[in-house]
C-alpha cells in the first residue's frame, strides 16, 4: 500500500446525486491507481438536515456502484468512528485547544451587527467580511457580553497572509488575505461546523489528497490555514493535503446541474435500470478522459489509467443521451445469463414475473433475451418489452395510443388478412411465420412492410415497440397469438 489516503465525505441529506457519485468515483480511482486507501466518512453534524435514511441510502448506493471503501462505516479502520455525529467530543477538544493556543477566539457579534457592518463596508467600497472586531476583546468586555446573555461563536484567526497552492486540477491558485477573513468554527450553541470538522478529520485521518467539487474552492485557503494551526497544536500528522478541485457539472441550458434536476438523482438511474457499470463509465467522462478517444471502459481500467493531471478544469456537460447510450453499450456487452440476472429483479418488481418464476417462464426468458438485449437502453425498457410474453390473456391490453395510431380501419383490414395467413401456418416458427405474412400482406395485398407489420405487432405485443415481430409471434405461441388477434378484431 502506498501512503496515499483520499476520502469521500458526503453529508447525508436527501437522495445521492450524480455529482456526488462522480466525486466518489474519482477518489476511488485515485486510491486504486496509487495503491492507496479510500476512506469513506459521513459528514452528519447538521442535525437539522441530515437523516438516517439518507445515511443508509449512501451506503447502499456506494455498494450498488461497487465503490467499496477501505475504511469507513461498517468496515471500520484505525481512525474511526467514521460518522462525524459520533465524534463530537473530538471536535470539542480541538476547539478548546485552538482557543487556548490563540488560533481562535470568541466572537460576540450578533448577526444583525455583522450585517450592518457588511453593508457599510460595501458602501465604502471595502471588501465585506468579518472585520476582526472581537479578535482582541478584553476579558472584561467578554464577561459583559456573557452577562448580557450573548453566546459567542468560536472564530478562527486567519494569519493575514495571501494563500497560494498548486491545485492538482487547476494549477497555481492564489487567494488574497482580504478575501479570506476570520470565519466561524463553532456555533454559539456549541455545534461544530463543516469549517472545523472537515479539516480536523482530514488531519486525524491522515488524508493526503482532497479531490472534491469546485464549489468548495473557496474553503481551501481557510482549511490550509487551519491545517497549520492544527499542526501547531499537535493534531494529526502535520501533513497538509494536496487539493484538486473537480470541474462543475452543467445540466440543461448550461446551468449547473442541481439537486433538483431529475437527471441528477441516483435513484432515477437505479429505478430505470441503468447498470452501475454504465453509469460510472459515463460519470468518469465528466471532466476526465481515458485518452485515445476510448469511451467504453470499466472502472478498473479507469483506475489503472487515472492521473489527476488529466482532469480537465473546464465545466463538464451532463448529457443524458450519451449516458443512456453508454448504458445501452454496457447492456449489449453482458452475457445472456448476466443480463437475465440483472433483469429478473426488475421483472419481479413490475410483477411481470413472480418471486419464484417457473422453469417454463425462465426458459421463455432465455429464448427472448437476445432479441431484447439489442433493443434496450435500460433494464426497465426490457421489462416493457417482455411484458407481453408473461401477461395473462385475460389481462392483456393494447396500448391505447398505439392502438389509435395503428389499428384504425385499414390497420384492422390488414390484421384480418394476417389472421387468415397465420391460421394456415403449420410449423409455428419464425421463418414460416414470416413467409406466410409476407406472401399475404406484401406480395398479395401490396402493402409496404412497415404498414403491414405494425398492426400485427400492436395486436399481439400490445405495443409499437417490441422485440422483432416474427420472433415475438414464435415465442408467444400460435394459440395465444391467434387469440390476441381475434380479441383485437372483435373489439
Ligand atoms: N461534506 C462536504 C460536502 O458534502 C464535503 C466537502 C469536502 O469534500 O470537503 O459537500
């Protein structure tokens, strides 16, 4: 193992989103690439926003994706616990030590006072931000505030120097001191904030590389300053991690993809039956490339090739079509047996198949799978394509939109002719079925294939989109096919 230690440290608020998964993936890939350690930490110090459900969903999502962690919840590790809600005593202790060492101070300014001073600074063309008012408060003044019932926040004392670091993705970056004022570490009620707990844990967990979204860029100078203070008071190993800020992910209309956009929700992909391999393959391309235009790869291949220097700092565009196309490639790459294994739970959830499918049902699935495999982009599309094979005749229904479009008067005439042709087929297998339908509908009646076969397809499969027609008829069997055609003709 190398000494590289990276972390993925989401807050459990709501449904995990794809931006978060991209961050998890890039950290995972870097750990694998370097033979390092992938730490999974839960940043759940915000009691009002975090939830247990969301925590469990995060674990389940990472497991589903196959982004397994070396240290973290459930697996443990030498720097646990890995849920920040179980580490409050650590933060309290660190906060007290920062205060004693003079790296932080109690600040009694009320939100209204801060706001007034911010406004004034803006009017006077000064950079707004905390002005250091409470930095040197005498103990008498502090006691007076306390007597007046004010609860102080703990504020970090920035060193007043500019900050420069060599970002692994964005190159050299500098923040001027005036843009990074003293900031709050602990609320008046004693709650420690992200600003404290995240760097404290990075220090204690000996994190060497921080790869995270660009939205956190402005935290970095503050955190670098805090690392120095932590080192001074003997917290952690004293290393300041290297930082790499991953590019924004843009959605429709070139706006940042937000949690509210439906295509950002991981559950949406899971429910629609994206394969984890397909989704991760696409997410890997958001800001990174394998080189030589290779766009289809496993995450192990990605990890092998993953150099942070190849991460592109420019915003990446999230393209649902491309994501879907890559997923379709992944579906086509599976063996029949594997695709069946992945499809089964979807068929069961949709009640197309029972919990314990019969041997007959499974052999029908095995016979149909190749036809479906070529035509679906997601597993849920597979369910819709296969439904016609399993639905009981009493429950069989034709999609009303497709019915209106294809089974109009002329469609019904075609279906009537098809019925006669099919009734005469002796050996019910695809080539004979095809020959009979072609002879009747195309050669004899002069229809074009498209208008000839559409009505038959809708009548027997219930939909315009199905596996190929002749194969579908064969799989369904003669009796059921003829019965469906008669029912439609009689309707
Ligand atoms: N809990 C933070 C978040 O989810 C982590 C940020 C970081 O990687 O430092 O945004």
